[in-house]
């Protein structure tokens, strides 16, 4: 086995650690990537229902990708229908772009003229996994592409215009709607008029719309940023509430508690001690918590 074959074999082994056994057939580009063509694509059908397509070769040493969260990364896309190959063709053609331009989690890309039978108009990118290759000290990424509608693209842009963490907000919406990580060519948009209406509304106004208890939670969340003891006490209180009384709560109260618990846990795990995040950025993350709950609850009571 020559050096290139060994390198490919080790990368396949690392990817199989994430996605399970790959399919024997590799979708080979007509013109290889290293000759100015597109990327080959590997298929995985044992990771989730449907098919996962991942580019092959973007993480080879000779491919100098523009800066991202990782030294290099492969592109990924998923379909529920294991026979659908639109995504494979799309990420294969997109691969050379990553050698010239930066792609990061949270970025979007217009698709231009799309198939008349498709409701999608853009791609949305998010981190899906990382992997390491035997004998290599680098960490590599897998960047997921999800097809999104025109309304969803506009929604992301408006969130960004308001200085809100659009990446975090929109990924959670995809997950709650059951879309993530799939690209469905004919699906309906997951954003509504109310979603657009809530963008940019002052936080106290949102709080009033859902009750005084909501405003109290907002104030506690601000304190959560300022004092380590308060952060720990607040989290423990939510944890106890979640674990001991969750089953006795009504539908709307459940959504409030669950949303707060999940996002606070994520904050502790990912951001609390991360000095690369400024206090202003952390504040935006907490604002996202408030907006997420506002999106989830249309009417009804909240915890007091």
C-alpha cells in the first residue's frame, strides 16, 4: 500500500468510527480534486435512517483549505431517502470552493437557480463531528450542509442584523422541527410570521407577553453571568426542578423548564469558563435562551 492509499485508508477508518461502515461504492468525480475537479464522495447507510454523504480527500495534506474551526474538514450532507443523490453531487461540486473561500458553522450559501421541484434556495452549515487520524496530531472536522428555504435564509439574516446568535438559534429550530441533519428537497419552511415578529423585540416586551415569572427568570439569567456562586446555585435549582417536578408540570411550563435547563447546561459545558468569549458574547447567548423560549411558547401560562 503506497503512502496516499494508507492515508486514505486511515481517514476512512476514522470516519467509520463516526458513521459506521461505509458503502463499497465510492462516487468518483469525473475530474479529480487535485487536478482542479470535484471531490469523490463516500456513502454511509448505518449511521442514521437514510444516507449520509461525506466528501473524500479534502483533509489530505496537499489540500490547503481556507481557515475554519479546524485545520481541515470534510463536507457532509444527509437525505432520508437512501436513493437520493442530489446532496452527493452538491458537496462534490462545493469541495473546490473550500480551497479558495472560508466556510464556518453558521454560514449560509445561496444555491442560485434550483430545481423547480425543490423548495430549497440555500445551504446552511453546521459542525457535525470531529475526528483524528492515526499517526496525525491534528483534529479534523465534518461540516454538515443542510438545505434551507428562502424564508429560513431571510430569518437567519435578520437575526444576524439584530446581533443575535443566529447559528445557535437556527440550529435549535432545525432540531426541534425534526429537520436536522437532513436535507429534504420538498419540505415546508419551519419559520413562521411569529418568528419574524419576535426578532428585535426588546426583551422586557417578550417577558411581558408571557408573564411576570418570565421577567424574573431573565433577571436571574443576567445574575448568572456576573457571579460564579449564583451561576452554580441557579443551575442546581433548575436541575432539581427539572428532575423532581417536571412530570407534574403543564405543557407550557414543561417547555419553559426544559428549554432553560438544556441551554443552561450547554452554557456551563461550553461557555462558562471559556475566556475566548467576552461578557457581551455570553450575554447574547443568554438572550438566545430567552428568544428560544419565546419561539416555543405561543400562548398559555409560564412558571411564576
